[in-house]
């Protein structure tokens, strides 16, 4: 844990497989996802910005 973040550091894949359906899904969140480890900072930031915009599409959301 760092002074800048109250959350512990965690590493997980950006693309995961749903345990029931077997479908691929995005596992990113603009609040907590800070980088893609396999990419350089500049390229990773560009991909994350693209993904954040993509997941904002209303058809991809379920709200209660």
C-alpha cells in the first residue's frame, strides 16, 4: 500500500474469461486500473483510454 493509494497493489489480466459462460470480458475500471503491464506506458495509456470509452457504451452496461 502506498501513501497515494488507499488500495493495495493488485495485478490482473485485462481480458478474462467468464467462469460460467466461457465468454471473454474486459476487466478494467478507470477508477482502479492504472496500467497494462505488458505494454509501455504511452501505448498502455492509449489502449486504456480506448477501452474506457468503449465500456461507456450504454448497450454494454447493466444498472440496478
